[in-house]
């Protein structure tokens, strides 16, 4: 795999992890330096700066989050990738909140690790471009002159290069689908499909078939095999709008797909494997719907890894287009 040359630092108290990553990244054309502790990294940063830093989150002494905080104070543009246990979702969320570029779950696939480092270096090099150089904006299609949207833009920019699940909250008309498109267009999945499905616009008895497809003869009128939106979005992004309107039985199936990465078509017996990023959106208060028993709590936590709140238009009057002036004679 071709990679732009750059400098990667790796910090982990596990020597085997350091060795594996150093070998993989060196083979991809990078210059690598390894460290056993966060304090060693901070000492080295007084004289040098890498293009990317990979840090374990659980280390004796200074852990990965404490190191991340120190680095963001001294070198805010330096991309930091936090390595976490695959099940440690809370740690991954904390890393994002503190400014990590992305997280790498252990055990990791070497090719995925190399690709993630490649994206981080590309991002870092873009940030180093002169201010008058053209830089693609992840929010080019979103109106957002209002100060209330600036935090949203920063979040979009940080999340766009990741494949983590995102939940978008906002009233109707605030641009939730535009944000989802921006996240997809500037993500590693940008060349794969972006498929949107509005839960509120589909009859409840058809939602399952829309999402998961069906086999021939699965029900009256099913004359052929039909792919669902999950299959159509394989490798890309599935945008589930108005997720709060999803029926509870379909929520259960969705949760299983997110956990297992596979599903069965309606009327089918063979599992279908998919690799899909989920971006969900709603105008409802999902926490309240969980309390009311109308939305599964475990699914809510699966979707609510990172939340983007879009301010209502009444707080963004600068973003409401003015009507054209009419001249009367």
C-alpha cells in the first residue's frame, strides 16, 4: 500500500504491540520511533514533532488520555490515535471528546491500522498548507454563518475522517441530512454508497423489508429477491433519519446487526455480512423515549457514541435566506 512518507511515534507499555506497529508502519514507508511511557513522549516533544502519534490508553503512570490532554495543549494540530480495547466504548468516546483524531480498537487489523495512520498524516499535512491554499471543506454545502454553528462545524471536521457511529439531534429543517452527507463525503468510505432511509416515511410493516431486504416468496408480492438498504450501503454509510420512529421489533434486529455485522433477509436462512457505518438522526428526545419504553436503551448507547446537536433556526437567524428584493414601478 502506498503511503506518504512521514514520522510516526508509537507509545505503549506492551513491547509486542510496539514491535508489530513499528514493523508494519516502517514497511509502509514511515519513519517510526517507539516509547514505553507518556513521559518519554513529552520529553521527546520538546525537541521534535512527529506527523502522527499512536498511544495506548491503559498505561502505568500517565495513561493515554492524560497524554492526549498534554499534547493538545502543546501541539493542538498533532493527530493522536488512541488504542483501546475493542469493548472499551467509554474510553473511545472520552478520547474523541478530548480531541483524538480517531481510535484503534485492539486487537487490530494491521492493514486497517496502516490505513488509519495514512489518513491521519494526510489530515496533518492538509493543516500545514498555507492559508491561501485551497482546502476542501467538509461543510461546504451547509449554511452556517451563525456562531451557534461553529462548534458543529468543528465537530464535523473532526469526525469526518472516522467511521464511528454518530447521532444527530435537531429540529426539522436544521440540516441533519446535510451533516450526514458531509460526514460521509469526507470519510474513508466516501467512494462507497451513501444510503438514506427515513423511518417516519415508511409504513411500519415495510420497514424490515426496506432495511434488510427479502427473499423471493417471503410474503405476498415478493416475486424476486430484493436487497435492503443495509446491503446497498455495504462499505459505505447508512443514514437512518427519524430513528426515534423505528418500531421496537426492528430496533432489536438493528442492534443485532450492529453487534454481529450480519443479518438475515426477510424469509431468508443464509446470513448476509455487511460493513456499514451508521449515522442516525432524530428530532425527538431519545433519552425520554428510552424512559417511556419506546426506544431500546442498549441501541441508544450503540448509536449515541458521538452526538452532534444542530441548533434550531431561531438561534441561527443569519442562516435563514432573505427573500429577494422586489422592485415595483
